[in-house]
């Protein structure tokens, strides 16, 4: 899992999110932020999708970003001819291989798919840019069909093959096994794309890397078709635990919150309360037992260090599960002088009030201050 790379698809898959509409300026702002964050590739909507999509693709290619710019097309020469003229560093080609998509979407058989793949790949390669070939709905495709098509495209020299869990049906063990199998039949890099319909997109990405994949498709906040794909932030949370040095050196983690806010604003959603890292309570500790241990040593109840992401931890003390250690730390913040015995006494006042109604910080501060002035009087 150590040397993984990120393909950010906020400006392609993310544009397929129900709420998404990105102006040219917004796309440029997002692309620049992702580049500064350190993603390896930025994938853009097909130039064939609309006239403006083509212009935006050309404009982003001209920014001179460190990240390589990709566009995403159907496996068709008509698309390929337009894509290679936009100035992109590479082209991601995709075609459905499952029986669902072959019968009900494009209506082509595996022979036709192989022939058009070879034609498109050779054409894109002849222009000196990167080419990835991916099957859509890989996990509902026939394994023999998949292995055959990947062997064919590997032989003619694609840079990467991709597998896509288009409908979000795959589980981590299936992912691990499919990647391992592919790894044994191709020599090029493997890229993976996971939808989150059954909540497995981060776990699947992790298992893909364990199985030997090198690249993962992500989008900011996971936005995409339906409920989206592997989120950038969630994958960072997973990977900083697995490969801390690599992740901290390579990615500008303190930018994560700003990038998420930028995209959340652009598509008019809020950051989910339970989002990894940036959810409002991601580093809030509540129960008295947790608060006590966190105050002694944060590693007791934290696998992620909020400082790595420019976040801060918070000890929630205004509730009936609170304990005297949490109240003690609040007393110190208020710069008041109470003995441990007195803190225990005021803690029980806080707890009995919190049994009656929900408290806020100000309520607790008032209880503490009142108690303090009474004992000093
Ligand atoms: C889609 C296509 C895709 C492509 C993934 C890829 C998918 O259905 O819109 O190119 O790797 O999920 O299959 O996003
Ligand atoms: Cu997708």
C-alpha cells in the first residue's frame, strides 16, 4: 500500500453528482487546490460532453499544474480524436463489459470491444500521451472476458488498466482477489474506481492497494453519480494509519478542510457531521472516561492526530456523562483555583443540572463561576 497515487475525479465523476454545476472559474480554483494538495492526476469531463466542457479542459491543461491532467472518454475513435487535441497528459478510456451494460447500454460484444480498444489505444499512444483502459461494471463482468481484454491491452502497451465498481456492489475481499488475479496477468499499473452504494468505497480502495493496485480514483467529499465514490478525505484517514510517513510527506493534509469547504460550497451541501477528519465532531470526546484518558494521553482514544490535518481536538464537558477530569480542565481554562475535592463537588452540580435539561458551555461556566464565588465568599 506504500507508494499509492491518487487520481482525483471531482471534475469528472464529481460533475455527475446531482447538485454539481462548476463554472470555468470554479473548475480552475478546484484544480489548483487539488494540485497544491498533491494529487497525482486530475481527471476532467470528456471534451465531447459539451462545447464548454472542451474549452474548460483546454483551459485547465494550460495552467501548468504539477498534477497530470486526464480526460475521460468512451472507447471510441470519435471521442479519442477530440480528446488528444485538448492538451491533456493522458486519456482514460472506459467501456462497459458486464452483460447488463453490453445488452442494455452499448449493445456490443467482447470481440467488438477488444477491436475498438486496440484501435483507440494505438491512436492515443501515437500522440505520445498516457492511456488507461478500464472496464465499466468490472465486478459483474465475466472473469474470463476481463482477463482476456486486459491481457490484450497490456500487450499493446497501455500505461494503466482500470477496474470500476460502477454500481458499488463489490466487497473488500472480492476486490482484493480480483486485483491479485489481474496483477498476475498484466505488467502495467492497476487503477481502481469504487462507488459507495453499499458503504464500502474506502475499504475497497484499501484492499485494492493491499492486493497490488497502484492508483485510486477519489473525489472531494466522494461526490459522484448517486451517492458517489471513495472520498479523498476518508481515504487519507485510512492511509495515514497504514503509511504515515508517505502520506504526510506527499500530501498537504492541512489543506483538506479548505478543499472540502470549497467543493461543498460549490455544490451546495454541508460537510457531513460524521465525515472522517472534518466532520464537526470528528475530534470531539464526550464520555467522562474518554475525556480523562484523552487528557492524560490523546492516543488512548484517537487513531488520527488532529494536528496532522490542522484540526483541534475538543473535550465536550457540558453534559451528564461528564467527569471531574473534564471539568477540571475547564476550570483551568477559566483560570480559577479549586481543589480536586471542590471540582468533584461542582461536577456533581453540573451533572444534576444536565439530568434536567441540555446544557451548553456557557451554562457550565456559570455553574462553575457561581460555585467558585460562593466558596470564596
Ligand atoms: C460511469 C463511468 C465510471 C467510469 C470509471 C472509470 C464508472 O458509470 O459514469 O473510468 O474507471 O463508475 O464505471 O465512472
Ligand atoms: Cu464512476
